[in-house]
């Protein structure tokens, strides 16, 4: 006899998007099941730098872009949650830095100086005096400028743990899904999904299915054969630096183009080591380089930007991020989060960690407009199935592989 389970909503994907949405949907009174084939917070989420962007890095050409407008309210929404006053209580999530910074090796151009002066009036940007610079920039050899941005940096690993904590009863590990396990009717509605784990199978039905599985969204896209939604990949080649010094830094370096020359966040391993996690233009350009070439490029960039620091004893590692996003003409970066609902299926990407609340709100409003009425919630056959493990921080995998 076939085993079955049911809920009002089924979410595929346990990254930041799926977990934030899970919390919001359950708050609304709907029953939800979340299914994940890998690690919770794995995929793109645990490779994020944890920056709650407010769009300031998108004004580096001196004008506000659509990206900047899409992001500008995100820090406030996150701050409310981190203070325990928002839509989700994240008061136990550590804030690694209350501000993110923007620095230039030289004095800002008059155009940018004027823009940042105007932004300072909105409390989005603050001009800093030398004594308030991050410690690494207080060295006499630094001749540039530093601004403080209204953007915090959070601990992504503990963020995922908090989002999971009150939902462990409805999160289940499954084996990787394939299109043949998704059953659609003649009109294209998804009727059920048959999932597998350790030799067991269960057919899951729902009123609505949401796919927030990053790269895994391709499965439902191929199944639907719809022209309304497609996916693209934009890879990054990130760099991890185990530094021989302890200078915590959370900052964008002003470059010559629309993207930061380098973006650095700081993290600690379990053994107390200091890790600089480096992205920005270095990571964008690095997709054409192998590991050794990318490490060589990173050493050269860091030496150029921090000539007063000694990186000779630093240990380097790199990793690729396969950013999955909605298709854009010419493969450019999406300007904001994305949702597309086809029949009883929603396909979604946040495109940025910081946009997870917006994505969840958009999906919630979409589902509320459908006037779904809560129905029978039955997870009895799933109760013996395991919950997926939490993803380990990437710096632990890179530098502390023997630490449990």
C-alpha cells in the first residue's frame, strides 16, 4: 500500500529562502512541509558573506540604480528581526559587525564625495574620522578614505539554526528529486511528489508547491516546459585567507567599475583562527582562473591594497559558488528577488541573502490571494524520516577538516 503525506504547502529547498518562507507561512496558519536533499543552509546560503546589503555597493558609479532601490529597506527589516521585534525573532543570531564599510585607496572623486555627502543626510552613510576607521586602516601607510554603511554582517550558520529551531517537526531529508517523481495533471497542475529516503518512499500532496531550491529549481522548470521561467548561473571564485594577524574587517573596496574591487568579511574557526572571506571583482574575474592562479591573483591584490600587512605566512583556499538565478538577457545580474507562479507551483530565487524577507513576503501575498483554506495536515508517515543536517561553515571545511 502506498504511503502518503499531505500539507497545505510543500517547500522544496532548505536554504535561506525556503526556511524564511517556512516560518512566515506557518505564522499565517497554513500547514507546511519543507524537504531538503542536502544540508540545511547548504548550497549558496552557507557560502554567503552574511552582509545585509542596503544597496550602497550599487551606487559606486555615482548614481542610484534599480538594484540599490530594491535593497535599501532590507537593513531595517533585518534589524527589527535581530532585535526580536520583527516578523521572525532572530534575537539570538550574532551580529558579526554592526556596520559594513566602504574604503578607497585614494580620496573620493568629487562626484562620489557629493553623493555620499547627500546619503549621509539619510543615515545610510557616515563619513568617518581616522580614529574611527577599522583598525587595519589606522596604519599611517593608509592614505585613502573610509565610510560606514548602514549594512550589518551576521553569522549565517547561526541564522539558519534559528530559522530551523522551531520548525524541526516539519523539515525532512529526502534523496535528490528528479522530474519523474513529480506528477502533473493534464492542465499542468502538480498533483503530487514522490520522495525517497533510505529505501522508503512517500507520495506527498499539497494545495500548493514552492520551489526555492536554487540550482534544484531546474527540475521543475524542465518538467513544466514553460517559456515563462528559466534559470541562469553566474559563478564566483571566492577566496579564503587564514591570516597571521587579527584585524577584523567588513568592507567593500572601491574599484574602477560598478562592482567593488574586493569585498572582505571576517570569520572565526573553531580553533580561533581569523579568516578573511574575499569576494567582489576578484571573485567575478576569478571564474576563468584555476585555484593556484586565483590564489596568486588574491595575494597580489591584497599586497596592493594592504602594503603594510605581511601575508607571507597566510594560508589561502578558494571555492566556487554556482549562483542560480532567474534568467536575464545577456546573463546580467537580477535587480531584485524573483517569483513566478504557474498553476499551483511557485518557482523562486531571492538572488541575495538580504532579500529573503522580501521574497517570502511576495510569496505569502501571492498565496493569500489564492484564498487557500487550511486542510488536513498529515505527516505521520514522515515522522521516522531524519531532519537534514546543518551545513558547516566553509572556513571550517577549508582549514579545520579534522574538527568534528
